[in-house]
C-alpha cells in the first residue's frame, strides 16, 4: 500500500493533495496486496468525498477495477456512501458496470441494505447510459473502460474455452 493509498483510505485530504501536487505517486496505482484497489477505491469506500474529487481532478480513473471487477462505485455502494455515488455520477464515472459475478453497484447497495443508494443508482444508471449515448453521437470521449481488466477477462475466457476443448 502506497502513501497515497493510505492517505486516501484515512481521508487525509491535505496529505493526498500534497502527494499529488509533488507528483510522488500515480493516482491509478493498484495495490497488489489489497485486490488491486486504487486510492480512489479506498476513498470511495470510506466516504471521503473531497478526497475522491481531488483524486479524480489529478487523473484518477473511476473506471478502474479491482481483481473482482469492482469500480469505486461498487466500493461506495457497499458502504452506503451516497454522497460519493452522487459525486461519481456528476463526474460521469461509470456507476453501472457489472463485476465478475454480474453485480452492478445498485445490487451491491441492495445486498447491504442501503436503500437510499439503490434508489439513486437505479435512476443514475439510466442517466449515465443516456449520457454515454449522447457522448458517442457527439464524438465526446468517455473514460469508462478498464483496458487491463477487460484484457484479463478475455484471457480468462480463452483459457476456459481451451480447457473445454481439451476435455471434449
């Protein structure tokens, strides 16, 4: 866990800002010991809204996923962090991506009983999809894909097919 991960997890806004200002850590670095979480995952899970904002302003990508496919929105939904979910949505972060089990953040919020988050996410999913369609029509680039996670998924799918062919 980097110094930036620790500062983001604890909500130490001043330290996060200082680390980012000095360009000491990549805001998208994945923590290999903690399911490949980025500092943004930690800040979102803990409900540190202003830390989430400054991380994104300094290039943190809210589309990056953990090894289980969770975006920062999943992390916020698990903890019932409605303010973080609202911020992520206002910044056009993907809040409707499925994890490796097929669960979107709304389902995670539902599992943990965060009904206010579920209501918000259901509406926000529709708005997010409409925004992506509009952006595509206007040629606006939307950062909503974790290329590394997508590539890993393709490799896993190919490995499964190879095993299936060997067994038959």
